[in-house]
């Protein structure tokens, strides 16, 4: 017996522990490219490869400006990828309606997604005309206020426990030469912060009336006027931020140059990397400490319709792999997001993540604006809020009027 | 065979200049199929409410009405006018001066040229970030000057809505003048040595030779450069994204950014195409008559 | 050299005749001036200006290099001009060979050969086609040529993202969508307006006598192009090459929109390293990756600079 061929045969067996006859390559495009994100993707790929298929990675940074032209080009060019990350909810509607995306209802029924995915609204975002078209993989929430303990110590005030205390502490922070609220210059940051203020200050119902029902009277009404007043405070407090990227703004909080920042749970990675500890060096207030609700934005995978039967089968395998409990834990720990199933154990999560999990368990969740509004309305909102936050001469009343107009024409 | 039949009375007009025609087939195809065809395609779809995918559901002039009612678009157009004019003047002037200096038979020409060109080679995603830092009041140039003792010095162009477009201009000139210099230098190198000799014999001062003899001779190069700079200005996008993403607020928005943002981020192809159609109409109104005079009116030979 | 005496102060710097002739004779050789005049006022002005200008150009590069040699904790201190307290080359190594973009943790090196495979043919094809266009337009004008050319020039002003979807449709119809050939065609198309203009205007500026003399000698379209136009136009070919190599090497969008992952150029990795929105940003790796990616066009600039000589042979022909 030839030793070398024996070794080769052995290697093959080791490589294919499930004994799959033929590995199918499936190209997966996504925009998780930073270090931590890449590590998270690697978990997904590992799990998929373990089923005897092969994950061909097509990572491209840049969600909006890059992912969309690529997807649309590949689909219309007749060369679709095997699977692709996309924001679930409104943004993918059209691809589904055009018959370009695959119906996953069979897989979902077989694997019982209806019962295991929590909150149920996640699956609703994937459902169009009663059919399921995407597999949600994680939950990212925007509703966090990150505070620098050192900054408040320097200013001689207690670390606030909610938004009102934070606003009250702003003069002391300013006196100490600290920017109270860091808001980066990119439009999505100010628009996101405003949405967070709506949920926290005007409550869940108002939020849903404005963005869910597109009720322009509520948008022009007193509840939202209150939020615009708060946004006016936020605008004053953010003066002097002078950075663009969200992580530069987070860095101001880390270094104590800024008191706080309204940013999604992904900001946590920055604190961790800087060696800071939740509760000791920084404080996180979900729902701005007012209204402990978190929105269930997040990521999902869509599967284009393919002609190749082998690949179609591999798509099904991938869809079920993504929701596998072990994959969910491994992926979300690396990604810093929350799993989409309630039956998994996240013992390794840190304090802020645990707060998020608690809120999730209590069911204090809402759909996020990505799921409620079209990308077009979202963009118009971004344009408005970036202008509002940068231009002190724009009154809250004026901004609210434009806001109501956007809601009135929203679809 | 060469298509240089002299007589215009030859029976077969199509065979005249045949090689030139054959050689121009790729150009003709590109012009007609891609640029003309593609433009007509986008103009047609600008009258639809296409969102993520192009769809022929016509909505008349809705997209254009919305476009001209959008504060961001109006601001973009205004910014482009200011930025465009300044960028054009400074690029041409600086580029030509540098080329003239480089043409003085200097040592290390290759090194100087590469130094001036390198910004052109680097991806602006990151060099834009570096300019963001340099122009940042807390850790850029302002803080250095202040630490030298001039404590009232203020230089924060990217964070002041009134002057932000000039901050972008600084980085734009840094990135683009090297190429203009190169084009001008190539033009200068195409000038016959004898011209300089003759000017010298006649005792004409050097600057006069440049202004009255050399620059008129470089007409073709100037036109090329003008078109390159102008097309770059109209399409300016990544410079703005990398430095301010259009901010503060909407103070540094530009039309091309409006087009891309609405096409891809907002998933509103119709709106993006409407904006690009407006850009194209403006360009065509300026270019077509000029191009007709410039290229159509016979060979530009003395 | 009696004419020198007639010169005023500004013109005093123009070289003596002998030196010019010599410079032309040696073409690419060293063309420095004679040492005895190294400290003339004019020299101080020329070199002084160039050095000041060079400093303006180099300042951002200085910041980039310094940042790329620092560790992240030092960068967070925010002193961008300070040299690194502790030099580390790790960001460079990481950018080249181990930065992860999604699943593939082999840095920029992954896409390097793809970039070469895209850039070399795209540059050559686009320059060849455009220079022939320019030549035909300048010297062999046919009816209607100017109309097509005008369309091309207007095309140079179209924001090219607008054209993505129609081009996808065209490529699909001719069966080239997703292939390397398709991408080369796209680069040729988008390079064509500016390059054709560049060559047309340059060729039109060459002395017509050359062309006429060749015609009298019976030379045809291709002979004149290869024997006369090409050798006389080195500087403009270099400019065209600078434009194309830079544009194509740095292109990212076309590379991902018109091909598949196996052809993704290096800029996809660069973009992935520097452009992640919600992840942690490693500025030192970003800077190193940018400089590494820019190294190829820079190398081309430097090497091709040798061709940037006074290419015109008019005097020789006339004399």
C-alpha cells in the first residue's frame, strides 16, 4: 500500500467529516469587514463549511452605496450570488416582488422559525405576502446612551441616570471644557439619534404612529414638538464635536473629551478595545435611561433564485445553519450583537449586552425605522437632521414642519 | 491600403478614408451605444418612479418637481458653482506655473514630479481622512499654530458651514494639480526648441515669451486640461464624502453626491436619474456649441 | 554667445545654447546645469519655490507615514504630527498579509495579481484605441467624426455610476457580464473620452509638415501612426499612462460591479480595510494599506518619468 495515497485518502476523510459526496460552493456577499466583524463571519463560514459545503466569501465594505449597485447588477446581469446580507424590511421588498429572491418558507416551516425567532417582529420583516424570504441573524439596537464616567467626575457631577439628568449636567460639563454630547458629522448619526429620542421621550406608541402609520398629524403634534425641543438641547450640547466618523465621536467619550454619545450597541467594541470596563469607566443607558425599549434592527440574509439545483440545496443548508443555536452564540458573541433566538445561552456576554438581553426577554421591543420606512424616506430624514444639527439658526418648529412633510409623503 | 484618395469626386464615398473609419469603429460604438444610448436610457427612467430596480412606471415630472424643491439639491448646485470656478482657476494657474518651473532643466525633475503626482495615486478614502485631521481644529494645523504662540489663530474650514467648500478646495488642489502640471509639462515639451531660440535672439523676456508665444501654441493642451478639470469638478464626489460627507449639515453637498446617494442609499433611481439629467443638460448646453466651434470648424492649424 | 548680453534680468537664466543642444542629443540622460551657476538668484527662486511646494504636497504623506508606524493607543492620543514614540512595522505587515476582509485574512496581497491582470490589459487596450481615435480625428477626419467626438466629450461629464445599469444590460446581452474581458471593455469605454481628447489635441498640435511629407512619400494610415506619430508623442503617452494606470488601479466600483469575487482587484481589500462603517477603525493599518496600494502607480510615475523628455523632432525634420 502506497503510504502517500493512504495519507491523501485520510486527509479527504478528515476534511469531510459529514461524508458529503460533493461540496457545493456558495458565494456569500456581505459588508462585515472590520476585524471583529470578520471574526464573526468566520464563525458562520466555519459552521457552513462543516456541513460539507463551501462558503466563498465576497466581503465588500459599504452597505448602502456599494452593496446595492452590486446586488442589482449581479441580479440583472444574470450572475447572482448564492446568498447576500441585506437590511431586512422595506429595503428588499422590491427584489422580492420582482421574483429575484427565493422563498424560504419551506425551510422556515421545517425548522420551526416561527417559534424560535424572538422577537416575532424580526420574522415579520422577512415576510411578504405570507412567505418568508430572509433569515435574520442578529439584533442590533440603537437605543444607547454611552457616558464617560471620567468626564462627569472632572465636571464634579454625578453620572446621570437618564436623559434629563444628562441635559441638566451639560452646563457643568461645558464649564469643565467638555463637549456634553458627541455627534459625528455624518448624516445617519444625527438622524439615528433623533429616532432614539422619539422612542425614549415620546414613547413607543408615538414612535409607531409616526413611522409605522405615517401619521403626519402626530408628527406635527405636541408629542413630537417635545422631542424637537430635546433635539434642540442635543444640538446645543453637541456643539464643538468637530469629528466625522462615529468612532471618532466614541473616542471623545472614551478619552473624556465628551460627556456622552447616542449610538448603537456596536460602539461597545470601541470601549472594549480601549480597555474600558462597563460600569467603571463608562456607563451605558439603554433607552436613554427613560424608556427601556430596544429596537430590533439588525442583519439578515437573502437568497437569490438560482438555476443550479445543487446550489439551491446549499442555500437551504446555509439558511438553517445561520439559525443553528451554536452558530448564533458563536457569531453574536464576536459581533457584539444579540442572538435572534431566545433559547440560547449567552453567559459570556458583558454587562451592557446583558442589559439588552433582559429588555429583550421582557419583550420591550419595537421595529426600527429600517423596517418601517422606505430607504428613500430614511434618506430625506437624514438630510433634514444633518442640516438641523449643524445649523443653529434652524428653529425646532421649522424642522418639525419639514419632518411632518417627509412623514406625509413617506411610503 | 491607405484611404488617402485625393479627389473628392470618387464614386464610392464610403471607401474614402477607409482605414480611419475602420479604426474609429470602437469610438463610434462607444459614443452611440454607451454614451448616447445610456443617456437616453437614464433620461427615460428619470420620468419613472423606479426605486431599487429600474421599472417603466411613468410619473411625469414628479421627480423633477421634488428635485427642485429639495434644499439639499439647491445647496449642491450653488456649491458646485463656487467650487467649480475656484478650482478651475487655481488648478490651471498653479499647474502651469509648476510646469514652467519644472521645465527649467532642473535637477531631480523626476523626484519633484513624482512628489507632485503622488496624491493622485492614493485612494482618496484615506487621504481625505488625513486632510480631515489636518484641518481639524483640535489636532491639525490650528493647534500647531496655536501651540507656537499665536493663540487666537483660527483655521477650521471643515467645521464652519460658511467656508467649508474652501476647505475641500485645499485638498482638491493638493490632489489634482500634479496631474495638471504633468499635462502642461507634456505640452511644454512639445514646443519646438527653435521657438525659444528665436525668442532669445530677439531679446524677448521670458515671461513675455510664455504669455504671448508659448501659451497660444499650447492651445490644444489647455483645452484638454480644461476638459479634464471641468469633468472632474462636475463629477466631484469622493473628496466631499471623505472629508465632510456633505457637512456640516448640508453645507458642502455637491450634485454628484446627490445623484449617488439617491440612486443607491435612498434606493430611488428615478430621483437620482432626474438629478443626473439636470447635470447633463447643463453640461450639454455649455459643451455642445463650444465643441462644435472647436472641433467642427476645420483643423486648428495655423 | 553674444545674444546672452541682450537679456534682461528675468531671462538671464535661460541656458546657453550649447547646453540645450547637448541636452537634446542625450535625451534621457542627466540634464542638470553646470555647477558654476548653482547659486544664481534665479536658481534660488526656482528651487526655493519647488521645495516649498513639495513640502505642501508631502505634509499629508508625512502624517500618513507617521500614523502607519504607530500603535493604536498612541494614535488615540491624537497628536498627528508627532513621530512615533515606538516604531512598529506591524501595521504594514498586517495591511499586506494578514488584515481580514471578511473570511479571507491575507490582506492586500490577495488581490494584487488580480489588479495587475486587470490594469495591464485595460491600460494597453484603452490607450491603443484612444490614440488611434485621436490620430484619426486629428489627421484623417471623415464626415461625422466630430459628431461622435462631441458625444464622447459630453460623456466625460456623466457621473459614471449613472451608467452602471445600462452597461450591465449591454454586457449581459453580449455575454460578457462577469468576465475579465467585460471589465477591460468597461475601463476602455470610460477612459475613451479624455484619452481621445488628449491624443487628438496633441497630434493636432504637431507640425503638419511632418504629416504632409510622409503622405508625399506614400505612407498610409498605419505607417504614419507607427513611424511618425508614436515616436514623437512620448510625453503624451506617458500622461495617458499616468491617467489610466491610476484610474484603473484605484478603481473599486467597476471591479466589484462587473466581475465576480475571483477577479476582485486589490482595491476591494483596501476598501474593506478602510471603509468598514460599524467596526473598529485601525488607522495605522488604513494608512499603510493606502500607501501600499498606491505604490504601483507611484512606481509607474517614477519610472515612466524618463520618457518625459522633449520628444519633438520637428527641428530634425525641417533641417
